[in-house]
């Protein structure tokens, strides 16, 4: 079994899309997307929240290297991560919403717990 899904994109395009989706998820708390994309975004978002829980200069720089907006990094370290201080992983939830009209792609909502 493949480690990561390719999502029909080149590696650069896929990385950029996942960075944008993680940024948007941390900014807004939930996004609606395809199930395959949601399953890829979840672990990356969890990794960013784990970095936020460490709250060191090195972890802040690692988060800045991945998240595309400085304001979202500030929010991650000040609001989002402290809320999960007592929780060991499992910061996101994926809810299936059924097929998309048009191409019948399986849709899902991914949100912060």
C-alpha cells in the first residue's frame, strides 16, 4: 500500500495544496473537501498542533515553514494548541457527507475536535 495519496497532482502541486488546506483548517476550524484530501490533511494538521503544544522557538519556526500565513501560526500557538494541552493526539474529526453532485466524489467535512 502506498504511504501517501497522490491526489492526481504533481508532488509540488500536492504539497502546496495540502499546506493551503492545513492553513485554512487551522484558521477556520473546519473545511468541506473530498474524503481522500481530508485523510491527507488530518495527519499534517495534527503534526502542526503538536508543534504548537511544544511552544519552543524551533517548533514555531517549523510551523512557519509549513503554514502559509503568519497570523494563523500566531493563532495556533496562542489559541488552538493550548486547548489541546491535556489531549494526546486525535485533534481532528472526519465526517462523511455523501457523494458530490456532478462527479460523485465522496465528500467529507474535516474539523478540529
